[in-house]
C-alpha cells in the first residue's frame, strides 16, 4: 500500500507541474475583479454555475449558500459564475441581492470560466484545484431526478462528497455526474 501512496503523491506533483496556466479576469456584482491569484493557498475553488432566468438554478441558491458556509473555513473559495454574455453588472447585482447569494457572483461574459470547468448547464458545480485542474464537475445533489421529476429531498450529495474528499487530500471517488438544468448558450469563437 505504501507504493500506491507514493505513486499518488508523485502523480499529483506531475499533474501540478503540467497543468496549463490559468488566466482570466472577471468582475463580480460589487465591481471587484477576480483572477486566479486569489486561488493561492486555498484547498479548492468551488464554482456554482447559475443563470438568472433558470428556475432550477435559482431553486438551488439556499443549498449553495449552505455548502459555501460549511466549507469556507476549510479553505474552499466559493463563487457563483453567471455565463450570460449580455448580463449587465446592475442586473446581476439585483439578481444576487434578490436571491441572497452569500458569496461573490462573477460575470463570465466571455465564458472563460465555463470553458475552464467544462460547464454545460445551470446549476452545475465544479471543484478545481488551486492550479486550475477540474477535480469534480456535475450536479449539486440528486434532488432533481430528471426534468419534471423531483425528490422531496436529496439522497445523494455529490458536491459535498467531492468536497469532503478534496479537503481530506484525496481525489473524489466520483469526478463527474450529470447535471439537470438549463443549457448554457455557448459563445461562438469569434464572439469572445
């Protein structure tokens, strides 16, 4: 078993050295700009992809707030990411206030963070390492069984399970789950 631990440590170091440079600068609803420099010293970065016109996404904001509150003290930086290219700062600020986001809401108009994480729908969670490697992407939990089918409460808490593994220094056992929600309309290459 010692050789497996050594292999995992070496593999993690190699992945860290080989990870591509992450570069972006996005504004939040308070007008502050965010860059990957904020990730230094964090255990993980948690993106929640949201859209103001997505009822599924909006219904998850209270759970997103609970997750952020639980993991902030454990070194997890949490942000909401709005991938809507036409979203104004004022409209996003109103949205963040009305839905009571307890963490920064970033306007990803050029969809740099969407591409970095590979997000396709809202709501969708992505957990990244401080070097920008995606460790988990998918649903927050299984409260939504499918479109039009919802459980009274979640029985699987995928994002929390992945965060538990990451803060313990491990890769999540499940690194991808299918999210149910509103499709992110991707910008064409010449629109960025």
